[in-house]
């Protein structure tokens, strides 16, 4: 069984496509999942079952699918583990601020915030989105849960980068990803725990021009047991009509230094990225300062 098991918006679909060609991915589809723990199931249920007028989610279908898929697959994966079958996990990390832009763009497009303008479909502009995103990060850093359901969904998923590896990966599979170092400068981290084989990557290394792209592709080739492996260029955001707005927000968005300090001063970020790489993210999202 191949399981693409990771926080949302870290290039899950590209890895799902790649795993379809792997021996362990056939004849069954690879499992693509974000949550497997009761704690996160309860959190999503609480968001999705609140009164619709207060909830603020225009269309909860995608968020409901994430919850339903996790609850469906949790016993299947547990049964597979109990039987001692080989299992390969792919999990990833991404610059938290870049990931938050992608999260907001995705959920604004497919769920929508009732009565507000956050997507191109609703006539949003970059200023609208940047203002919302800064307020979202302020609530994430303060730990103050917002009131509306859409806001809570974004708050929960944005903040998960700090806790996902412990709350999900370690809780379900007993794998402490920080018990061994990530390769300095990028590539892939490989770990084994019982019958479970793990590959952890960084989204930034998936770009063909990245310095560690070759090392990541080589590790993925061995991990998935495929020949002439190339990471597929799956970028669903670029195919949506909201992409020009997303690109404008990415070029314009900036956060004050005190927020960037809190965002990047987190153990899992320091695990995946060097001090120089984190400084580069800070310059990018600090307006170049």
C-alpha cells in the first residue's frame, strides 16, 4: 500500500500521480489522505456541523470529502498495519507562508466564504485577499480561534504545519520525523519503522530548477521502484481561472517581522530548512527587507 499522507497543499496530487505507476500502487489506487486521527476528525466535524448561518462556508463539499475520506481509510490502514503488510508513506513540507496562500486560494475557490470576496469568481482583488491572509496569520499566531466556520477551517489547516507531524504521523505510525536529520540543502529523508517505509520531501525541491531536484528524483525513483522517474508537474492552481489573482497575491503579500519571527521559529520548519533558507523566506514575505 502506498499512502500519500500529509498536511494539505504540499503537492499531494503530484505524488499521487507518481505513485500510480509504482508496483505497490497497482492494481489499487494510492491512498491520498490528510487526517487519520480522532482529534482532527472531531475538529473538522465541529467546524462543518455548526449552524449554516454562522458557519460561513458557502459549499462544504470539499471539506466534507477530506473528513469522510480520512474516516473511511483509518480502519483500512489500521487493518493493513495489523496484518504486517508493507506500507510506503510519502509526506511533505512547504514554506508555511507560501502554503497559506495556496490553502486560501483553494478553499476560496471550492468552498467559498459566504458573503465575502476572496476568489476571482466573487470579484476579489489582491488587496482583499492580502488583508484576509494577514488577519488569518494573526489569529494563527495568537492561537485565538475565529468565529466563522470558513475562518476556522482555514485557521485549523494553516496552523497544522506546526503540529501535523506529531499529531498525525507520529500518533498513527509512531514515526518521529525529527529523530533523524533532513539532508542539508534538500533532497529526501528516508525512515523505516516496522513494516512502514517513509519518504519525506520539501515542495521547493520539486521544481526542476531546484538545486536538490535531482537528489529528490533519485530518492523517489528508488522509493517507488520505478524506472526513469520524473516528478510530474501537477499544478492544479495554474489551471483555475483564479490563478492570475493567486499570482498577484503571491507577488504582493508581505507580513511584519514579528509575525514572520513566530511563523518560522518552529522546530519542524528548522528541521526541513537551513537557517539561510529560512532567511530567504523571511526576505520574500517581509517585502524584501
